[in-house]
C-alpha cells in the first residue's frame, strides 16, 4: 500500500523534456545547470540532444535524468575554427530538420505522449515547439538567440534557395508559451512574450589555490586559460606565444598531449569553471558559455572574433559593458603576438554584479509553467506571430555596415513563388502577408518639416532606428549608446541619403575622360546631422575632460555597424584642428597625415570619409563651422565589393552637412567636392564617376557621364527587357590598392608620351617647310590637339592605332620616365622612381573603352530584336572585361564569375537564354561583376545558379546586387524633429 506522502510526491513529480541544439558546447552546459535544479527538486528530466551522454550524466548522476541521443538541428556549420559557412549551415539544417520534418513531428509527438511529458523545453530547437503542440503539451524556449535571427542573415548573404526555412522556424517558435530570455540576447522576433532570467553560470568546485596546487603552478606565475574548441589546421601553440612569467591551461587537452613547456593539458575531464575561476584571464572564442563564466567569475576575456557568428556582437557588447572583454586581432592571435593583449587584460576590472542564479531561476519558472501557475500573456495565432516575426525580425543589420533593411525576397510579390522560394509556408499564413512591403511603414516618432520619404523603405526604417536611440542609453551595444548621447532630441536633425553604384560600362576609364554608364544601386548610406552651439551640445565624457565645457566647437561621429567591419564605432575632434596657428585651413596633405595617424583613435581612417567633407567645404567654399556638429552614419552599402561604399558615405555626409548649414550645392558640384575628399584627404586615386552616380543618379536609369571632368550627358532609360545585376566575387576591392594606382599612373604616362610624340611630329612637319595640302592640314590639326591632349579618351581608336600604338613601351621604370618627361601631370598619384609601370595596356584601355561605352549606350536606345541587342551588349561587356585583365586589374574570382555567365549562356537554348554578358566593374582587382540579362524568374534562377556554382568552386557565396534607387540630388534631404510624447 502506497502512503499518502508517497502519493503526494508522485503527484508533484513532473516530467520535463529538454531539447538541446547541436550548436556549440555552451548550450549543453547551461542546460545541465537548469536540469540539475529540476532533478534536485524531484522531477524527471529527459534531455534530447546530439551531444554525448557523459556531458550530462557526469554532472547529474541521478536515475531521474535520461538522455536520448537525437539531433534535430545542426546549428551553424563551421568551415574552420573561426568561420561559419552560411550556405553549408542552411543546407545541413535542411537535411536535418526540413526534409525529414513530417517524420520528426510524428516520432517526437508520439514519444512525448508515451512518456506522459508535462512540459517541453527548447534550447533552441525549433521543431521541438511544433512537436509539443502536436502532442498537446505546452512548450517554453530558453535562449539568448533564435535561429530565425541567425539564419535570416545567412539567407540574405548566401542566397534565396533556403529562405522558406526562416518562415518555418518563426512559425515553430510561435507555438511556445513564452521565451525565457538570457542576458546577452539577440533580437528574437518570433516571441511575443518574454521573461528575462539571470545569467546561467556553473558553480565553482575548487578554490584558486587548489587548482594551482593540483597543476604545480607557483603563486608568482600568471595563468591564462586557453578555451578554444576546434583547432585551426596547420597551426599549433608555441612557447614564445606566452610572455615570461605566464602559464597556459589548455582546456580539452589531455594530460599526455604534446604541448610547449609553458602550456599545460589539464585532462579532458577537468572541470572548466574551476580552471577559469583560478586564472588571471581567459583566451578563446566568444560563446554563451565562455562569456557567462568570464562575467560570473570576473575573469578578463581576451577573445578572437569569428566570421558570421551572428550572436557574437551581442555577447561581445555585454563583455565590454562590464569591462571584461579585450579583442585580439586574428593576425596577432595566429602569429603569437599575445603579450600586449594579456597585459591589457590584467589591467581590466570586470564589474558584472548582477545575479548569477540563472539555472535555479529558469528551473523555477519552468516548474511553475508546467503546473499551470504561469501562462502566456497573449494568445495570438501562429499567423499573427509569424507576421510580427517578419516585420520585427528583418529590421536588423544583415551585412557588415548594413542598417535595418528587409530582404528583397520578403518584399517581392507572391508571383515570385514560381521559383519555389516560398514553398513550405504554413497554410495558416494569410495571403496578403506575402504581398506586404515596408513602403507602408509610417514614421510616427518624427515630424518631417522638410522633404519626403519618396517611398524608400530603408529611409523609413532608418528613421525608426534613429527614434529608438533615445532609449538606448543603457543598450549593451556600444555604438548605440554612443549614438544615443550625441543628439539633443528637442532640436532639428537633418538626414541625407546616397546610394552606392554599379559600374555597367566605363569603369577605370573615368579618369581618362571616358563616357561611363553607371546605375545607382538599392543599397544606400544614411547620414543624420545636428548642429548646436558649444554651450548646448551634448558631448562624450572624454571630450569634456580634455577641454573647458562650451569652449570649442567639436565634431562627434558615430558609425552604426562599424564593429562588424572591425573598426571603432566613434570618432571625435575639435574643429579647431582643421586650422593652423594663424587661423588658416590646414592643407589637404596635413589632413591626410592627421587621419592616417591611427595611434590615438582606431577610427581615424574611416572618419576621413566623413570629417574630410567639412575641410573640403572650408577650403573650397569658405564654409565657417562655428557650431558643434553631431553626425550619425548608417551605411547599407557593403565595403570592399567595388560598389562605391566610400562615395556613398562622402556624398551622404556632405549633403546632410550642407542641409544643416543652409549651403546650396548642386549635385554635380557636390560630387566634385566629394571626389576631393577621397583623392586628397583619404588618398585614394579614384575618378569622379562614383561620386557623380551617388549624387546625380536616378533610379533604374544609367547615368551617362563624360568624365571631363564631370559632365552629365543624359540619364539612359534601361529598357524593360534588359536587367543589370551585380555579383560579388568575395575578393576585396580597393581603389587605394597598388594595382589600381599603378595602372592609373601608366595611363597618365601614356598620355604624356602621346602628347610629346605629337609635339615632335608637329615640329618635324613645321621644320620641313613644305606647303600644306588639305590632308596635311587635317593631320596638323590632329597633332595640335594631341600635343595638348587633356584626356586619352579624346583620341579615337583609329588615330591611336595608326599613330601611337606601336610607339608606346609595354612598361617603363619610374626614374626613366621622370628623366625624359618630367611629370605625368596627375595630381592624385605619385611616380616612384624604382617601380616599373605598365604603359601600353593602361593607355589603350580607356581609348577603346570609350568607344565601347558609346556603342553600348546607342544599343540601349535602339529599337529592334531584343535578343540581338542583348547579345551585342554582352559582347561589349566581355571585351571590357578582357581589357581590364590585360591591364593587370583582373582577379581569379571575377574571371570565374564571368566564365560561369558564359557557361550559362552557351549551354542554354536560344529560347531560354537569359544571361548575355558580364564584366569586372569599378577599379577591378576583385570586387563585383556586372551582368546583363533579361528580367524575370528564369533569369533569377540562372543568377542563383551562378552564385551557387561559384560557392561550390571557391567556398564563397556571392552577395547579389539587385535593384536601384535615387541619388542624393533626387532625394534631397529631410529636416525632422522628434514629436513630443
């Protein structure tokens, strides 16, 4: 007979099923901590995980703990120890959880019913929530991130083929009663109801003294714990990595593993929390487990950034907020330059003083929910929650430097489902959801006193992000805290927008005076500016410390998304630094030295693009800046992809500053001024087409411009049966690079040689003293023009071939050229005497390119057979690409992309040919390839196939540029003020 006490115990016993993601060890360790408290309370816990049994049973030796080894998600797949493979992650998740979904749901729901489960807990396995619903069992999620957030970035960056995964994950999560959110959390858009819990930290079992004694480490030695799962190939620890007086405990290393003498393998069974708590600092990769224990034990954490590890910025900011994190640059980590980082860590005073009883707290919440004591606050339908997931979830940063934006595939109409991209959506989703676009977003927080959103969703979302800054003073994101402190919300703010550009034809021939055809892209930079008198300006604390308050006007700049590009998010300077002791503006050369000196502020180099616009306005227009100025930069134009991210920043910055100070600068003049920023302050020898397109471009039109120096010829309509794409090679492009600069020098050398050859021929003619007939007169006029040749592109291809092509050297040494010609007459490049420069190909390229661009423009405007038109356009692009290669500006990546487009073209029938040509764009040496195609779904399929094949061959999945938007001139500016609440 069972006693009443025993019956009461049986009634109180709960069966909790805990599903654990396969993503990283930190999830398993925090689940152990929660499960330990549940078991201690007398409940039965089933853990469903792909991790080995001992991970859980070694820590909880109880018959009430059961482990079922099943993998229901794969997490993020890594290509190496520091890089997430986004495409492989999506493919693996599809194989693990999407393709066998029906079988998983049937198996899991049947099993849950068979064990009489009271509650399903998910960390943070999506399908577990749906399986619980199928079994009529409540579910709760526990995490600091969710896979809809993580994978949404992967889909945007890695292609559209798996985008339905995001919808399905969001819908699965929406089945949960609520989310128990852990510190350091990412946006988790699928959850409407959230309960915050403290940090989950494992308890320490041994004292610092016990650990030191166990491993024979003297008291005068410093200890660093190396907590770095997944070692890098062809790399090993070396004795010289550690400074004198240091010892390293290598987590996960066996006691008999071969290590340098100052490195110790504590054994695979060593309890990591004891090692961390006994150390002076920890070195490793950011994850929830490492971050929580570094904070909990107040141990400084020296970390190495991982590529595409999307929860990292949020954990990193929590580390830095509590003075616990030091970033080690990857190069220094791999080369063993550890000492300065370890010494800096010793100076840190971690100050995390919030509760550490997350395991106990979460267990108590789960117990209450299982008994029905805690219920969800709201009970919206899955479709309603899915809608919120999309609307809120995609208002996040996707690409380094990209501000809030919603992926194209979401805003496309339902007709695009022909691609099969929307398959797998829950049938409960209302049809009108698929047609939703963000152009309907209302900006309720600001009153727009001047200007118009023009239906631009990115601008509306930028304003909403700007409005949220007021509440971000306590944000864990350092850049948003800084941004929240620079604006006075009672005063007016001026906003400008400038897009990047896709070089369709013309490219590097711009500095030689060519006709160019450029398309402003959809991705753009937004800049918000506010001016205030020095006495009213809100300034950062370190500025107040260096000067008397209200004494000098200062400039403060915040760049949102900058940390993703591995640079500091803030910059400031006294505006008086732009003037010398006599009160005269400093020279451009002095400014270049100032911004190149990065010893005091890691942000100086990028700040040159923004702050440099003020010096140019001072020097060129006599601009007087007696007020303080606050500048917020948010750019969605990806850097290093050859789409003029720098021009977009310069044009948007100068446009916003001009608006704030009432300067009327027409777009062409503004573009020329911005080119001065890049040429003379940044020191990049670019032509003017980038800034002209960003300032003067029109949406879905090609800016036809003759670069002599910057004359807009017309805006060429793109025919409805023609479409241009950009495909990123993944090879970083820089107009400041040596190859671009040497090719530019070579072109200017060639121009000078041609001018001197023309002068010699003309002198020879005049010395002969013979009478001129009509032929001689024409020849003389041509030679006179060529003697004074300002731009190579004013020389026809026929004239070049007939008179000069065979007289130019392939290369010439800088000293030899300077001795004979004196100067190449280019103010933005310098000839180095010891360098050998290419001459013939860089000289020929712009001459022939100008001819190709003129033909290209005529073809676009010509009526007739569309297929023939596209074929000829494509041939001109292939020729341009080959000419880049001859100049030395090609790359293996861009060559491969062009070859893939050719392959698609050649292996398509005449009826289904969609891709017709491709070329490297912009400054070359990597960056983006421009592709011409027909519009429509079939062309999109082929572009995605090129993308996928490139990924298979190189491991890099290209970013695809699609769409267009107006230039800064067409947009104008917004003058806004925050509405009173």
